[in-house]
C-alpha cells in the first residue's frame, strides 16, 4: 500500500477508503478507551488527528508513544467533529517505527529562535521552520518559473573560481597546499604548485561568467550558492547564501530596474497564492504587518530615486544616524530602512551611485562621477537587490580596472567580450535569503537557511 501525504488527506473533498500515513508524533493524549495522536509528516503545516482505540492489539505500546516518535498508521478517513479540521483518521493498525526517548528536545512548548539554531537538525520539525522551508522551496520553483516563462536560459556558473567579481576581497580561498608547510619561492607561498596552478577561491558572484553567456544567449539567469568572508556578524549577512543573477543583453539600466520590480512582484504574488497556509502562520505569530507589507509591494509602483537625491532626503530628515551621509558615502542599512520604512513606506530603487563606492564593471555615466548602478531597497530588510548596466566600452572598462586595481591580465576573457561584438547589457543579483525574510517577516538570516554559515559558526 502506498503512503498518502497528510496534505493530500486534509485537502481532500471526499474520504479516501483506506489510507496509509507515516509521520512524527506531535502530541498524544489518552481518554478512557482511546488515544488521540496528533501526527505531522512535514507535507503541510497542519497535523492530522489519529484515533486509536484500546482494541488495537498493541494498544499498550501505543500508549507509550512520545513526542517525536515515528509511526505508520493504516486507517479510515472520517469527518472530524472538532473545529478547524475536516478529517480525522480512525486507525485500524499502528506500527511504532521508532520511539523517541524523553530527552527529545522539541517538547510541546514555544522555543526561542536562538535555542532552535543550536538544533538546526531538528528545527524543521517545528511549525515555524517547516513553514519557512516549504516557502523557500516554493520560491525556488517560482524563480525558475519567472525566468523560464520569459524565455531566459538557466546557466550554471562555477563555484570554484579565480576571479573576485565584486572586488571587495572577501574571498574564501580554496587550496590543497599543506598550509602548515606550503612550497615557497622568493619568500612567498608558491601557488604554481597549488591544485589549479594558481590561487583559487569560492565564488562571490556568478555575474562575470553570466555576462559571457548573456552575450551569446541573450537573456540568462544563474541561481546558486555564493560565498563571502565578510566579517560582519549581522542579521542580514551569511557567509554562504544563494543569489539569483539575471543578465540581459541589449538592456539598459531603466529596463533593468523594470525587470527587478516585476520579478519581486511576481515572487510575492506567487507566495500569497501558493503558500497561503504557511504564510498565515507568519502573519499571525511573526509579523502582524506582514500581509499589508506584501500588499504594498504588490500594488505600489517602486519609487525610482537617484542616489544624490537620497542623500539630500536623508540629510534633511532631521533623524540622527550612526553613520554620516554625504555624496560618496556607502549607504548603511539604517539609511536604506529609513527611506523604505519611514520616508516612502514602500520599496525604492536607488540609482546612479558614485563610482568610488561601486565595482569596476558598472557603466560610467556622462557626469564621470556616477555609475549606472541600482539597488532595490525594501522595508524591514534594506537592500534586497543590487544591479547595474555594465561597462560595455573596452577602453573605459580598462581604465576602471586600472583605477580599482583589478588585473587586466587575469580578466583577459572578460575584456574579450568588449572586443568582439560588445553590446549594452545589464543585470542584477537578488539575495535569496533576504527575499525569504521579506515574505515571512523572519528578521534573522540564520533562520531562513537550513544550515547557516556565519562568522565563527559552521556546526552541522
Ligand atoms: O549587491 P551585491 O554584492 O551584487 C552582486 O554580487 C552583483 N554581482 C549582482 C549582479 O549585478 N549580478 O549582491 C547582490 C545581493 C544583495 O543585494 C543582497 O540581497 C545579497 O545579494 N547579499 C547577501 N545576502 C546574504 N548575505 C550576504 N553576505 C550577502 N551579500 C549580498
Ligand atoms: Mg550591493
């Protein structure tokens, strides 16, 4: 007999004759002649109630079923007299697969997020984390849906790379050299003897490689893990996170911003339509303003605001920030959140940033001071997307590389793309975890990643 998921049972219109369900016991309570078992199998938020009567041959064993135990239940579906739930199961057979001892850490009470992080291997069994990771899965699918429906090609860019796309130097180096005793020449480590014959690191972004494919296939996207050794222990930064990076040939900054807005709106709408039950948990218990935030994102056109005007607004706001704001300052989360949460109360796309605070590949504007960069800023999170029109003019790109200390030699292949049939093109990167934070109201990035990696923390 085939196992039926609890989700299928709970959403069924009519009773199914005989069902086999398997899952983990959330709670058990006994009456005089019955045992009531709340069972969850992870397929949906809700448990199903299983009723075991004392005529079952292993009833004594059933009465020992503890929270966290795993069972297999054969039974029939009946309309539930209790409110909230359409169906319950009257068991004809219960097999105890494994009995969890009393020290099972997830007893029926509210646990803090901090505690649950210490048991990342068990936290997906809680309502909140089960819901968060089901939403994460649905959003992954929605990302592919969005781009595939628009005719984009999915490209897998390398995880091991020699380049530092963002030029911020926040790299995890990868080596097979004996780090206690590396080969040396001229007083330095000799990487010619390293695995790849030169230094290598984990990618911080698939963009540069993505551009090569956009300049061949037109519209592409990447979706994969990225790694940054930023030593910033914040609630919005992880050392390993996932990024979605579309890249569009024959596309300027204005169109790039339009794509970004359309993308976020699609994803928010997708979650509202396809994850209603899980979303309700977050709207009830995590962030009471969640649904109105999501509705605002869906209905309001995102503001477009030049960086220089944002600087003026921030300086005239009368609000005291920890970091000063001036033309050339890197905006901090406090500034971004002030703009999106307090000033505009909706998503804002800032554009035309000073070239001094942005990477080498962004297209220089005619003012020679700013580049065609854009960041999408949303309430509660701050920056969720960073993107730009790329510098497509060979000479200007070379100058920018020299000015920012990016090696032309190492990027000979990137420069080639501006030599042979260069065209205007643009793209952006969406932080996948920040998107999940946005749609769930979860405030710490550690709680939307199955097994988070942050400075000083790589358990599991
Ligand atoms: O703004 P970033 O650094 O842009 C890029 O990497 C470009 N190459 C993207 C492109 O144009 N193709 O990163 C993009 C997004 C950020 O807006 C943020 O949402 C997320 O990636 N991000 C992080 N998310 C979690 N932890 C971190 N340490 C992150 N760093 C960036
Ligand atoms: Mg950025």
